[in-house]
C-alpha cells in the first residue's frame, strides 16, 4: 500500500514543485525571447502601425509660389515624429465649396535624396490633378528636400508610412479641404505605402497606384528577386539573417506583409502599370488586382504595353486622364 504524505511533507513537496515550475518557466521564457528577438515589438508590423496615433499638425505655408493655370501653389511644412516635413501644396483658385474641396495626397516613389527636387519631381502628375480641381499635397518624405530626418530605402522601415499618415491627418484639418473627400495617389514605393495606408486608415475614399511595389514580400524577395535590381539587400542582410525569408518563416512575414490584411480594404483602387517596366515587375500589380478581385474588392487595372516605370510618352497622359476620371467619380 502506497504511503500517504503527511501534511508537512505535502507542503514541502508542493513548495518544491512551485519553485521548479517557476524556474522552468523562467528558462522557457528566456529561450522564447532568445529565439524570437523583438518580433512582438517591430514597429513595421501592420498591427503595430494600426495601434499608433497619427496626430494632426497644421500645414504651414513657408513660401507662396507663382500660381498654376487655375490654382495657387505653396511650399509648406507639417510635423511627423517631431520632424519638420516639407511638401508642395496646391489649392484651386475657384470659390471654395461649403464643405471644402476634394483633396488628393500624393506619395512619391524612391528618388535618390541627393537628386530629389521638391518642385520638379512628380510635377506633371501633381499639375494634372491640381488643374482638375483638387487640392493636392505631396509631402517630401523625411530626408528629402528640406525635410528633417534620415532618408531610408529599406522595404522593412516604417518611417515614410508614418510621414504619409501624419500628412493625411494634417490634410484632413486644412481649411480648404473636405475631410470626407480625400483620395490617395502613389507611384512605385509610394504605391507600397499607399496600399498600407488603405488598411491603417479608413479616411481615404479612392486610391490610384502607378507602377506600385505592391507584391507580397515573397514576390519581392524571392519570386521576382532577379528582376528587382534596386532592392537594397546589402542594407538588410542582418534583418534577413535574423528572420529568414518569407517562404521559410511565414508566421513572421505575415505580420509585416499587407496581403493578409487586404480583406480590410473598402476603398476603390485603380492600378496602372507599364508592361515594359524594368524596375518594378508588372506582375506585382497583376497579383494585387487578382487578390483584390478574389476578395470582392472594387479594383480596376490598366496595363500599358511598351510603357516604362515612369510612363514616359503617350501612356502618361492616358494614365493621368484615367486617374482624374476615377477620382472625380469617387470623391
């Protein structure tokens, strides 16, 4: 017959067991932290970005520029992460509607910060939208033009996205703008940022993306890697060594990737891509279009045979006209 433990022995056994469990738990916790360093805290995770605040600051005029054909032009600044971020603002010269003008936030793609020109880069795109009667605002992401902060080209950094979301908050409170009629236009890397804005904010009523870096991270880092010559893998070697590739560590990359969150998008999206684009594979836009369609989301896709990454030639005017019509329909 098995001997029953006496009360004092039982307390000793339970006490020893509790100590063992606490010790074992601490070891497991340390091992868990060692195996997944900072993974639950990365600011670029979509959930982290959704939980952030994006406070509105006033768009302040730094300089009044010569007017456009039917709009006023201003060099302005706002604040993002305590940084002074400059931008280019246009306001229609016509009488303001009772609730304000519809507005479009333009997100520029990657341009070498040393060569970036705030008033020249994307001037034709912004002019076309401004002449159509929209307020337009193109922020110069941190480190570009006169904007404070460090320019980052890594596809794993959240800095430019934060600048874009803070610009959206600033645009919403501008006295010329109807906050219920704001659209989003993005090119190249600006398209990647725009797609994330659509998930994080519900304030965008229509989005247009030209030649966007809108594939999955697996598209970017693996499937089409030989066709993405600009990808700064040298700067991200440590990151990739730490977390692996999307195919080998999908649980981690799904926290970064926008595709698992596409179901949350309610905004109509229009995609444009030149089929001769040698910088961003057209398959990125095709993949996004197919995924949005499979989710029942409103999406349009326009391919441009022979057009390059910047839509040089007749494709530019056609894409711009389609973009203006799309914004007029939805804003």
